[in-house]
C-alpha cells in the first residue's frame, strides 16, 4: 500500500516535473525571506549583545515581556492607544468602502462612474510622506483651507494635528480619504457577480432600492465582507505606522503613540533589539488569536470563514 502510494506520487512528480520546477523559486524566496528571519524570534527571550551575536547572547526567558507589562511606564498606554485607533478604523473605516461601492453600483452613466472611481483611487497611490505634507498645509491653524472655512462660519480655528482631542479624528478621516476608493475594488467585483435576475424579480415583487440593497445586495456581499473583516482583525495592533509617524508630534504623543512607533524608537533609535522583538512577537501572537477567534465567530454566524 505504501509502495503503491509512493509510486503514484513519484509518477505525478515525473509527469509534472516542469510545473514543480516553476515552484522552486517561490519556495526558495519564502525559505529565505519568510521563514529564515524566524530564527531571530529567539531575540525576544535573550539579552542581545551585538558583539556576541544571536547565538552567543544570554537567555533571559520572559524578562522582556515582564518588563513590558509590569515595569514599562508607557507600554500599557501605548497598547491602549493602538487598540483605540484601530477600533476607530474598523468602526468607521471598514464600512466606508462598502457604502461607496453600493453608491457607485447605482450610477448608470459609465463615463461619470469611471471618473468617480479614478478620483477615489488616486489618494491610495500617494505615500503618507506626500499626504502628510498636503494635510499639514490644509489643516494649518493659521493659513489652512479647512480653518479658513471655519473662520468664515464664525468658528475658532482648530489645530487638528497638534490638539490631542482632534488628532485621532484626523487620523481616521484622512485614512478613509486615502483608502476608501481602493477598498471598493473587491466589493465592486463582488457586486458585478450578482445575478441581475434577482433584482428583476425583486422589482416585480414591488421592492424599492432600499429593500433590494438590504435583501439582495448585502447578503450577496457577505462572503467578501466576512473574509476582509477576518483579515482586518489580524491587523488590530497595526494602527497605521506610516500615517502616524508622518503626522504626529510630541504634543499628541499621549493619544497617538502606538506599538509600531514605540518599536521604531526603541529598536532603531535606542537599539533595544530584544525588547522590540518581544513586542513584535506579542503583536503576531495576538493577531493570530484574533484571526482564529473572528473566523470562529463568523462560522458560528453561518458565514463562510477563512480557515
């Protein structure tokens, strides 16, 4: 039995050897750049000494994790900031592309629809370095166009990038502006796959547009929505490093300092490599658990999960 199975598999390899050969570069790439760096995970459990290397550095067990959660003066606040910002992104940012996709789907003039889509896609292709400069000018409390509009309405100017009360709001709105168009691509593809006969039958039954969206469009979109939600939950501790790094300043550290910016300062600027590796490992474990938990809840709700 074993010999027969081995012979069958070997015959498959011989018959498709060129196809398997095409996989070799991909396997090599993953081995070097995806699995090779996993060797460095042990830094989280060592007191890394540059001159001694990873293998020669002494083991310290869970010392760095203990420091983060008991002795670090800032980490718990930083963790809270990260979760809060990610929560805002999920609550307000995740539904935004769905709403825009539904609106675009109702546009019947193809030319206007293409122009609208193109305009909404453009910010995605601009880096946060460029967008940070644009936002700094637009939101300037003295000369920014937004505050000029507030003055015309008789309101006081707001320092959006320097006031802790408004900074998170600015992060969420600017991220939606940048990514809302790009996020509609998958939903528009799913909408195009819906059988038009379903809408025709709904019209014959007297259903208006709202009922068509509620009872046909959204249920047909649920598989795409659930998969993207599961993937998004895996990034809860990624609050948008590029965006925050380019927009924040010391006056808003109390509400904007996140895990990634902490790792940037402690790892690259202060060279605390073991500590930042521990933070990264903590992030990855939490991300895995959140993906598995969300996938479990989605399946319990009767939807198709990711795993």
